[in-house]
């Protein structure tokens, strides 16, 4: 098989892993209320709305996942160095173990944060529900594990891409922990920006008219009751698994896919690793294709926005 074909095949695997990672990252943030709507869950007891949501906005999804993924990448790299003689198969042990350690740390931080935040609401008569604490820790850890193991696998593939694809110079020069840090920040940022749209308007808040921002008079008015009783964060995640999670994963997966696709096409047009290999020409082609993709996406986004305004608008205040 041609090296460039192998290179693109590995980049497709990276895009698929990115889709899975961001989908589970968004669902984990729903389970733990670590998105922008968490500010409303934090405010609810102060406004007289006692709830049973898990409350763990630790430091934002970007920084939180950067830490988990960096811990995972560091542990994985240490294991790979110890098992260097085994070869690439050592990654089958190193990546899951690293992700498990990162998820364990994430679960510990989540439990401490939830208890601390709810204890601070004692003056507003918000209790600490032990069944909420115990019942959400395992889903938080498992969803985080699936996201972190995919991110660690992406970083490992990138740092060894030249060996895996047979294309000299294709490996990323950054070490595994640094790549995990970068991807952790990215997956958290995408999950926070895209996932909040679905989480905030479709489940936690059902009294929000289309196109209307959160007015001060509505602050803290979260939906506390569902069809089967008092709602918890797991009910939110079950709903978001239908739309919010896949939409968020698709956003991140497409970003990675388009980025890799333009890079591979640029390398191909630059005569990758051949007699006429021209890195500058390859970079120029890649940048040009990226600009075209960005223009098409801007036009498409504007077209969809105009269609939504005409079909469901006008927005409140217009």
C-alpha cells in the first residue's frame, strides 16, 4: 500500500477517535454539570430552588480535560519507556492504564468539588444527597475514561505517525504528554462551546423562548422534575446522548478530519517524500485548501442562520 494512503488511513482513525472523545466529553460534562449552565445550577439554591444535580464546575472543561489527558499521556509515556523492548504493542497496555489513572484523578476532584460546593449552600438549605454523590461518580469516571483514552490514542498515533504510515517526517515532534495537553484543551473547549447549546436549551431549561437569552428574572430556574420523579444530572445525560453528545462529537471530528485532509492533500501536491518533495509548496497548498474550507463553512453557517431566523423567528427583541 502506498505510504500516502496509509497516512490518510491513520488520519481517518484520528478523526474517528476525535468524534468518540468529544461525544463522551460532552456527556461527562452533562453528568457532572460542568458546562456554562452549571452557573445556573450553582445559583439555584440561592434563588430558593433546591435540586439534585451533581455540581462540579472545577475549572472549566478545557483545563479539567487538559489535566486528565496530560496525566494519562505522562503515565503512558513512562510505561512505553519501560517496555521499549516490547515494541508498539506496549501501547495496548500503556494507553488504557494512563487513561485509567487520569480518570481516577478526575473522579476524585469531581467528588471534592461537588461536596464543597453543596456544603457552601448550607445557608440556603441545600442538602448534600449522598445517593447523588455516589450514583454519579462511576458514570463521570467511565465517560471521562472513554474520552481520555481516545485522546491519548490520538496523541500516540501522531507521535509515531511516521513509523505507522511509512512516511518519513510525518511524526509529530512534540512528546506524548504535550500532545495530550493540547488535545485535552481542545476537546474541552469544543465540548464546552458546542455541547452547551444542546444541554442549556433542551433539558436543563425548558422555559426559554427561542432566541432569548437568560434574563436575570429567570436565573436559577432549572427544571428539577422529570417524567419519573426528581431529575438528576444522569437524566440530563440520557437525553443529551441522543442529540447533544453526537452533535458535539461530530463538530470536533469534522474539525480534525478537515485539518488532516487538507494536510495530506498539501503533502501529496508537494510530492511527499519523493524526488520532487517540496515542503514549502506542500505547506502553501495546505494553507490554501484550509482557507477555502473556512470560507465555505462561513457561507454555510450564515445560510443556515438565515434559514433558522426566517423559519422560527423573529428573535425576541427584533
